[in-house]
């Protein structure tokens, strides 16, 4: 190629490149959701426990979330999903580091997590500062939709306060005048105890003893002996996962089953009944989901989940599924353009979620306003007995949003 030919070639290439840049700029100006963005995937960070006491819970949430995505053809707002997974190990000390892996390293568009309330508290500072969208599918730490509330923080599960507050009415109706509360010594347990105490005392009851076990220990014998000596009208408990299964079996082995009625937040029996034999039989709990709701939405969800995963869904699967539904509501409103964060948040705030638990809306603090069911263990199911509290809203104390 001659020098003149080289110059002509370079000039033509420059003109073509300049024209291409001009066109690309024009397209970007006219259509914020441009072709390059359309080709990108939505980056979803899953920060959940995949080892340890809460492994089954993390897996169920993941399954539920992915089912909601697959029902929409594997896309949300017209865009495919790319998953980035971090095992948080239910370890609060590692929470800031793990959250930063997703925010700084992977640059995810949204984080779905977690189970452990202490881990959620560790995540909150990172997420508030980064502005990353966070949908919390389980951890009920009251502060998350209380003093730590923020426009980018949503929850599709419950506040810890909600899960036990309605039990006050339940125990009053059954004639119990006093109770003992037993739980793990960490944020979720303490807040569920406070929620129950507030509800029970409003009904004229008295919480005569608070008993705590360090998380995640499952040595209950000494405290069960103490309960036997106290002889309360009722025992109320919060444990979950493997800890709940062990507690139910130990309660029976200690000879307390059938002598002192046992109640709890629904996590005491959800997901563990296959493992405990008849130790759970007759235990009554309050929660925002139950077996036997027999609604069109719940029946369809249960069938799809069982078909996809060869497992029966539980409350954790429902919460993960609804996290997917809430994200879908936001992304569909902006046609997948995550840069339109304000419009996306607005759509999520005002969404009415058609959940297997029953339709729910979100409070101003972005926590579900939902029915709390009274459930009773019958065989291998926590069967609905009725609604313990209709449309219970968390008080969101300290939320300034």
C-alpha cells in the first residue's frame, strides 16, 4: 500500500469511526435503555447461608427466587439474570466483607439476602452507603425497617416483632395468664421475645421468665429443667432450622410435651417436621404463611415448586419467591433500565404482591403489611387454623424515610 493509499485509508476509517460515535451518541440520547444495555444481564447477588444451621433456609430462598424468574421466561424486565453467590455462613462478623464482595467486586444491581438478623445488620451499613438495591427475603431485624430504613432497602418477609406479637392474643384467648419465652441470644430471638411480651402484656398476660441459649448452640437440657420447675401456663419459643428440630425433640424427651403447651413463631415448625417425628404434633405458632391455605395462587406455587425441585415449599421458599416478584415489579416498570432507580423504587413501593401467603402491600418503611395466621402442627404440616391478626403492620419505630 502506497503512502497516499495509507493516508486515504486512515482518513476514511477516521470518518467512519466519527460517524459511528455520533450515531451511538444520538441513540444513547434518544433511548437511555440502549442496545448495549439491552444485551447486558441484570446482576443479582445472592448473599445467603449455604452452610451451617441455616443451610436449608438459604437453599429454599434461592429456589423460590429462581422459580419466580423462571416463570417469567428467565428474564425480568426483558433482561436475563446473572447470579453472583456468596455464602454468608450466618456469620455477622463477615457480613460487611461479604456484602462488599457483591457491591464493589461484582458490582451487582441488587442483593438478595439474608437469613440471620445479625448478618443483616452487618450488611445494612454497606448497602445504605452504596445505594445498592437490597431485597431482604428473611432476616427480620427490626432495625432494617426501623432506624436503618432507606429508599433502596426492601423486605419480603417480616419484622421479628410481627412474628410473635399476635401470639399475645392467642394465649389470652386460650386462658394462659403467664408464659416463659426461650430463644437464641441474638437479635432475632431478643426482638421476637419483645414482640411477644408487648402483645401478651397488652392482653393482661405476664412474661415471667426469659431464657436464652447462645447462637447457634443447641444444648437445651438445663433450661428445659428450669422450665419444668417454673411450671408456667405456656412456653413460647423461637428457634429455626436444625436448632428448631433439636428443640422440639428435646422438649418431648424432657417430658414437657403434653404438660406445658408449646407455642412459637412459625419458624419453630417450618421446614423441620419431617425430621422430628411426632415431637411437633399439636404445637401452635403464628406466621405469615401456613399449610392448607388452599388458594389458587398458593396451590399453583406449591405445584410448580414441587415439580421443579422435587421438594415441598415452606415459608422460606415463599419469601424468596416474593423477592423475585417484587424485583420483577420494579424492573418491568422501567423496562429493565436499572439506571432509572427512582422510578424502579416507586414501582416497588406501590406494588401489590400476589403472594402464595395472600396478597400484601408494603408499608412506608418497605416491610410487608400482612395477615398473621394461627397454625397448628397436624402430621407433617403446620395447618392454618385461622387469622390471628389481619393486616398486621410493623410499627417501624425510628424510621425517618
